[in-house]
C-alpha cells in the first residue's frame, strides 16, 4: 500500500512541476506576442515567442494528463500520458542519432536558419534580443563572420543604403571594456575594415563556429543534461506504467469478488481512496 502511494504521489509531483513550468512558458510567450507590433509577420522557425507558446502548450496538455491521471487513479489518462511520453522519448533518441549521423546537414540547416534570423533582425523584438544575447554570450558576430550582417537591410554595406547603420554591426558584436554608458554605435562602419583591424573593436568570428566550439569543449555537460532529461522521462514512464499495473490489478480483484449482477468498479477513484494490498 505504501509503495503504491509513493509511486502515485511521486509521479504527480514530477508532472506538477512540469505543469507549472509549462504555464510559465505559455505566459511568457503570450506576453511577448502581445508586446510586439501587430503588423509583424511571425514564423515558428525564427520567432522565440511562438516557440515558447508551442512548447508550453504541448507540455501543459501532456502533464495535465499525468497530473489528473496520477491523482485520480485513471488508467485511461495514465496510458495516454505514458504513450505520448514514450513517443517523445523515441523521437528524441531518433533525432540524436540522425543528428550525429547527418551532422553536416544539420549544421548546414542551422546556418540557414541563423542567416534567416539575421535578415529579420529589427523586425522582431524577441528575435533581436535573442541574437544580441547569443553574440554577447559567445563573443561572436554574424553566422560565419561579421560581414554576414550585410544581408540585413539596415546594415547592408552598399552606397544605395540610406541607413545610418550601413556597413555596421549591432552593438552586441562590440568588445565591452567596463563601459558605464552603452555605445550603441560602436560597430559603425566596421564592415569596411579588414578583419584584423575590425577585431580591435568588434568580434569578427561567426557565432556558428563559436557555438560548435563551445559544444565540443562542454560535451560532457551537454551530454549530461541530455541524459538527465532522458532519464527523468524514462522514470516518469516507469512510474506511470507501474501505477497503471497496480490499478488494473485492484480492479480485477474487486470485480472478481463482486457478485455476477453487481456493478463494475469505476476507473475514476477519489484521490484519497485507499487501495488494498490484496
């Protein structure tokens, strides 16, 4: 009896944590969408707000099944939760294998998405903040080099570009030397300079290279986080399967003891309803 309660409430607690986290993701994503300009056309591949809402909704629905199924001892909901989570785990494993096998294609696809994000810089506030964060964090600029910013209409390096930022790069590419006042024009006209001269004021290496280098240097950390998430998902699958098995066992025992004309037990039990050991 104690083992069943431990399984039940451990599963509920794990699902509840993810359920609350998914609610926060949805709230942040919705707030970001509302704060944007309404005439901005968003796409899932380069819009962090849409991505947060999609991930949050998926987690919310899945963990709702787990929470209610665990608390109410509902085999139908627990089986749904178990099945969806098992499919997600298999997809994650398949994605990892395919990503390792076709790493060149993955890198090429990532480069295309990053270049698309650079083109849409300044059109999406969330995307702009995400790119600035990455360039500050990894001390990089552009995808392959700082001159990639010429693909953006504001930073395009051409004589016909009337923008004040023409031939420049965003301030997040600049080296920071404990400045008390942020100089947003620190990357002005640096695309006109050769890379050795430009490197004195801005980062000239591309973000794709820096991210790949960071990943290779922190392979144990990345692998450990991925393994921890996978292990947690497998544990939740095991707990759900164990609870379903226990509920079905109790139902069989009660239905066998019931009279032939008696009413079968419901699949929905109150959260405090005790389960007998035998």
